[in-house]
C-alpha cells in the first residue's frame, strides 16, 4: 500500500506541486486501473458493475472512464496526465471538452454506463490545494471498500510500470476522445425541471459561479429559459479573488450586494466543482442549508409529488423531520459524511438526503450532492409558486415552527480531543443549561437531546484538529446558550 497517497471523504487532496504532482497523479491512476481490471464487484468484470450494466442495457467491450477537471491551477494538465495513463492501460477514455463539475461527471457516469470517472478538483479547498476524485459506476462518492482497494494497488514512485510519456503536460494521447458532457447535462435539465413555469415567471436572477465550473452551466440554462441574468465571477481566476472558494455567507458578500442593488429575485452560487450551493434571497440574506433542505422537501412533496423516505446526517436540522412527519415520511439518521447519505440514495428509496454543510441529493438524480441542480430547483420553486423566496418562507413557517441553530469549531490538540471524547464517554453530562438530557445519541460523537427537542452535539472533526459544536432549538436564544455550555464541557474535559 502507498503510504503517501491516501483518500479522504473528498478523494485524494494535497498541495499542488508538493503532494499533488504529475508522478503522483499517474501513480494514483495506475492504482485505479488495477482496481478496474481486478476488483470482483466494482471492476469492469465485477459482479456489481456487470449486473448494473445488464439492468440498464449498457454493453461495453472495454472499460469506459470519463475524465474532467475544474478551473484550478494545473487541473487541466493533471487531467490530461490521468487520461493518458488510463489510455495507456487499454481503457477507453472520454475527456471533457469544458471544465466539468463533479456532479455532472457523476451524472454522465450513470448516463453512459461508464465504469467510473476521474475528476481533478480541489472542491472548496484553498487555491493552493488540488485533488483527484474517483467516481465509481453508481455515480456517487467512492465508498470505503473502493478506496481501500485503490490505495493498496498504487505503485511506488520508482515502479517500472510507470510510463514517462503519459506525464507530459498539455499532451493528450490520440486515442483519448473529447466529449461535450455539458450539452447532454443541460438537455437533461430541460427534461427534468419545470421549464414552462420558469419561462413564464420572467425571473431576474443573480449568479455567482465563483470562478468555477458553474460558469459553463448557469447562464446557458437560465437564459435559454427566459431568465434575466446578472452575473459576477464568471471569469477563471485560480486564486478565487483572494477568498475561500465556498458558497458561504462571507464568500458571497458581493452576490448579496448585487441582489440588493439590482433588485433581483434570487441569488444562486456554487463552489468551484459545484457539489455545494449558496442561496441569497431578494433582501440579500444568505439562507443556510438547514433552511433550504426542509423547504426543498416540501417542494418535492407538494409540487413534484415525490414519494419515499428521507435521510439526513445526525447534526442536520430536525425541521426536516417535521416536514417529513407532515407528509407521513420515514426519516433515517446517518453519521456525518455524505458517503453515508449516498449509500442510502443509491437504493432509490429516498426522496432527499441532506447534510447541514450544504450537500443535498434528490431522488431520481444522482446519489451525491449536486449544487447546480439544487440551485436550479430553487429557481423552479420560485417559478412554480409565483412568489418571492421571502414570501415562500413566511408561509412555510406558518405551517412549521422556525428552528434556530448555531455551530462553532474549537481548535484542540490531538491529546485534548482524545481526552474530551474519553471523558464524554465515561461521564457524559445528564443536565445542560439546567435542562435534563432526555437522550444521548452516539451515532457521531455525542448528541445531547433535551426533553423539548432542543439538542447540543459535540464531535471531533474528521479532517482537522477541531472539536465541533452544534445546537438547535425552537427557542431563538437557546442555541447560543447551549453552545456556551458545550464550550464549558469540552474545556473541563480536555485536560
């Protein structure tokens, strides 16, 4: 097993030209090639893939892999290295003509029956970090079994398997085909969303692709369907304007100002690879994913007549549960990490899967988060309802209670984090903020649920040396109080 190339939940990531180099990309791809040819379930001759192809009517004589990239520095060059290495191993490769959002790659894998896709992207990491994502045939996040199998097959940097010709920059093997995935996905959107309602609504929308791959999708779809567009950050900037490239309130301050100054109906945005979204209402207010997810569930039930179940991560708003209960839907709670939600969405039994950090998946689409699709679903919602987002929420909260939430992250050393978790396990508090703890959920860390339904969650970050605290309540003042109590608990337990 290669110790220097390890996957996280978002694929392999490293500092460009330090851990993410031409040689390391090639090595990783050779591990993926071995996985494709040899894994008994997820590989080209594997039971799972073969059964999937038979059910969907796909017949490939050779493995097909799709390759794309985001707009980061060196992403296109690394993608060409990946394509060349795949081709050198006898795999049919389709290379994206335009910068490719991760969810579009996932949709294309399912649409074409590919054994998988490689996307070069750092998602919403800082500009100096980039990465490689492997998308298996089911069009979602690579699960733990796939990751472990690829990692153990990655050759050493000194391996004589590696071919120097496939690490040349800006060169594509003549066997690699160029494919326009964008038009196919846009055509799919035309068939999936209520474009008649969108055209009729004559909306004015502000868009912020944040210098990323959404640039090649938002404008084309919306203008085709009669939406007036005001856009910022459609150009390519590998430095992302000097900001963190996510779809949070700080990064979208310019979009908020645009919405207010131009008196637009809505603002939509995606992070650079489009797996997460940002929504701004007509007042310039950023709307959190904990509000968007339950509202979209209501839209899917009321306006699109969906059916099935609902899943959410343990730290995602219970307002989803309230909406689900009103429609007699079962709710499944998962650990933190969208891969757990994705495993449920693959079954086709779940209407919506959501996490509080901005990932939402919808039934009948892909079993992973798609910021592009969610943004356009919000446009569809405004068009179908014929109302502003502010008015829609006003009516929504007449039917359901408002849930207030807050979260913070506290830096801690590894020793302190271990002490906190060990102490919580041995002597977890039975009273918080002078309120009795009704139940403790240990699906992920410790979630203290109070009798009135309010809750405080304490967990260690999976990627950084941080303790994360989350709180939610129908009482507007209580989340801040619970967070304060949570900080006291971790300080007392960290020594």
